[in-house]
């Protein structure tokens, strides 16, 4: 029994190591819109029946040491989120099996071009440019699954130039992680190193060149990014 347990730990360590490079190997990042009850209240919106989600291309990822670049003419907001890093191939995954395909987590900033997103909402157009421009998805290093035993009780915070802008707990999610995985995988196959960013609490706001955005989990992982502009 001792030998089997040791081998299991070795296998888990290897799985975690493979996930550390999710930015380089992931095929897609799927974001969930307006997924905090407190945000819906601020927006005066009713609770949706199903999640509304969008895609960010892998080219939108950056990691610490790289800068967020605001495209010319864009107005951009920061949004702090918990990211779920997929560890196994998943197609039509049931809610009861959904956590089995989670490999770990990360922090993410869903940088949003509000000027483009507002236009898309008015015209019924795509959210792609508003959500998927280069540097629009800053992420932390990989967080092993063991470090977040309950992803539905994680307090997130975000500051801009040292001033707190956002603070919220994932216990406020409208759609929890198993539901999101099951719903998304019904239509889109999830692959190892893909990321689902689960939504942002209220308080997001505009950032400009020279700002410093920091975000983190209370008592856990944190990250920091400088903002520049074209």
C-alpha cells in the first residue's frame, strides 16, 4: 500500500508539472460573463438561466514580467477572476464528474475593451475584439489543485496603484465550476491546459498607461502587471 501511494503522488506531481506550462500549451480560454450575484445586482439584471460565455485566444495570454498594452483608441477595464485549468480531455462531462477533469487553477485578469464591448452589445456584434486583443488575459503561475481545496470559497481582490477596486468570494458565483464545465463541454470539447475564467466580482474600472494592477487570493497566490499603451 505504501508503494502504491508513493507512485500516486509521483503521478500527481507529474500532472501538476505538465499544467505549469498551460499558457504555452492551452488551445483556448473561455470566459463567463456576469457570473457573480453581487454584480448582477449592481447591473440591475435578473439571474440568467444559462451562462453567457466568450472566447479569448491563447495569444491574449501574458505572464508576470510582461506588460498589458492598451490598443490605440481603446478604453480598457480590469476584471479579476479565478481561472480553472483543465487537466483532462472532456466532452459532455456530467456535473458529478466535472471536478475530475480539473488540473488546477490560476488567477486571471479579464482585460475588457469597454468601448468595443459596448458597441457589440448595441449592434448584436461579436465580443471577440473587446475581449481577445493581445495582452487581454494576464494570468498568474499555475496553482495546484491541492492548494485550493474548495474553489467555491476563494476570496479574490484587485488593486490599481495600491487602491482596492475589487473584492469578492467565489461563493457568490451564479454558476459553479461543475455546472460551467458540464455546460461548456456539452458543446465545446475541453482539452488539457484549456482555461475557464469564471467571472468577476463588481468594482471593475478603467486603467490607463502607467497604472499598476495587482490581484490575488486572500492568503494565497498574487500577481502584478504594469499597464502601457500603444
